[in-house]
């Protein structure tokens, strides 16, 4: 087996192990990607988030991060009148970037 094929198999094994860990009640690694950002962010911080599908959320207020599930909770005020505050929950693994401020 070539080194490239072996590396691909190892990567797939690592991903499957991470998924199995989360499904079985484990935690999303808080030190990886945007999960690391949210694991260290102070509630009340204003953020703008770009999802992996290209959608933008924000400016929004960061509410919480659940390391056990990887769920990020944000609150965003709509621009319609009268303003409505929406609570948004999404997986940190579906977030491409985070801008503070």
C-alpha cells in the first residue's frame, strides 16, 4: 500500500473514531478549529459567524458553548420592526470562521 493510501486510511479512521466518540456521549475536541475559539470565548461577546455553507450570522451575542455536544448558542436581533431576538444553536464543526467585535 502506498504512503498516500495509508495516510488516507488513517485519516478516515481518525474521523470515524471522533464521530463515534461524540455519538457515544463523548466530547467534541475543544482544542480544534472554531470549537477552540468558542471554548475560550466569554459569554456576552459580540461575534459574527460564517458557517461552512457560507451563511453569515451576526452581529450576534455569544451565549454559551457546550463542550460535550459542540453546540454553540448565539442570540441575534433581527432588523425587522418590531425587532425580534432569535436564539441560534449550531455545531461548532459547522462554523468556518468567527469574528469578534
